[in-house]
C-alpha cells in the first residue's frame, strides 16, 4: 500500500534556521471544538488560565477533594498526574483522598465494572466537595455510570481526544482533554525513513485502540500494519516484524503488556531496530529514536486548580474544557546511531537526550 504521509517540517541536514514546527493541525481545531492548544518553535510553553491558578492559603480547610485514578501507583502517567494534584493543593488546607481503579493491569470488563462500583461507594462514603477523575476508565465506569449531571462537581483529565463519546460535557463537569502529537513525530522522522509505509505498535488496551482511531479519523493517517499486544513475546515479534513491513513505526505505549521488561525491551530494540521508531510517551523512549511526549503533571495541576476554582463558587460548566499544551522533545542518540541518523542542530538544541 502506498501510504501518503504529511509533508515534513524538518529536512535532513537542516540548518539552525529551520525550526521544529510544533504547529497545531487545523484538522484538530475543526474536529474538536472545545479548548485549544499550540506548539511553538522552541520548547513548548504553557500558561494556565488565570482563573485556574490556585491560591496558597488555608482558606479551604475543611474542604474535601477525592481523586479517582483509572490506573495504579507506580505507573508513570498516573504518578505524574498525582504529583501535579498534590503540588497544587499543597498548603490550601484541602483534604485529599485517592482511589486507584487499577484497570491498566486488570483490563477485563468484569474488573472495570467492579472497580467502578468500588470507586462509587468510596465517593459516597467520603462525601467530597469536588471529584477529580483521571483517564477514560474513571470517566466511563464511574462518572458516566453514576454521577452524570449529579450535584457533585467533577473535574476530569486525561480523557483522550473527545468527551462527546461519553455524552459529555455534563452539567456538573469540566476538564482537560488529552491529545497526542503523533503527526509532529512523523514529520520529524520522515526525512530518515526510506519509504512511506507507517506501522503502529502498542499494548492492547481500550485507550490505545481509541488513539489509533483518532489518528486515522482526525489526521487521515493510514497505517500499513498495526499490532496490539498483550505480552512481551508478542511485542518482540511485532517490533521485529514492523522493521521489515514498514518504513516508520509509532510505538504508542507499553502499559498493559503483562510481563514487560525495560531491560529486555531495550536490548531487543538495539539488536533489531532498522527503521525510525517514534513514541508519545517518555517511558518508551528506550525503544524509540524520537518522541514528542505529553506532560502528565500538566493534567494534574490544571485539574486541581479547576477544583479550587469550583470551591470558590464557580460552577464546573462555567470553566471551559481545554486540551493539554505542554510537550517534551526527546531523542535517543544510541538508537539513532545504529541507523546512522544524525539529527540536525535545531532538533538537538531543543531536545532532551534519553538516558
């Protein structure tokens, strides 16, 4: 299949005058009408809306916020969001309680339904003044199932791409959507690819399948080969196959692969990589040569700031839904060297180097 990819914003051997184009595709603005984001030529910057900034005061003493995490402590994405929430609420006097649904490690429908019921019961027992919910499973199995248009104010974050798939926004919700920068990753890797065939590899989870559908629907990307895997052996087989079947690979996420080993994956990638591999997550950089990654702390800080605004008396429906704006450019020079890829200066001066 002759797959057409977007025109590149970086060419091989580009001079310092060629800046990395962190430019929002117009298709996203037209497809998702709530909020907005933008990427600039140097490291992306983000200025939270002034109305969301928290106040360092104990005036919220006696107020309670519950945070429902779709996943588990120790998962880098969840930990980043949690740290952002704690950082923002520190010194405010708010009592914070956290519930972990653990659905990344337990993806069955039966487990998700049970986790949703357990979270509902903990919310009802704690009686929070505001509820923060992270990622799609918390929204689907808790918010949509039990608190749609309820009196309890809710701030969501990490909801992938579009809240309307859950019938949101509701009268009691606001939040930050999670969007990826996959087209920019492809643009920056395309000069090093020998052809136009795209491949996609990820853990077999509902979130990653949703990501793929939005890449195809919003950006018109066509993937020659796609692999969703559940274990390490399947990941190795798919990673190796994509080196022969495609010219450029997006490795979306390893979270959800049951027996994942960072050490084994890194060694396998070094031994088998022959085409450029890009990623949207920092924890999959050891198997990729370039990533433009999301910043989980941004989601947590914004959500906690919005929760404080609600405690100040602003209804959730009066706080606009937004999209994440921060991104981090990362390069893996060790894997790039194996492919004889030399990144141009304008990438290197803006990038972090994967360790």
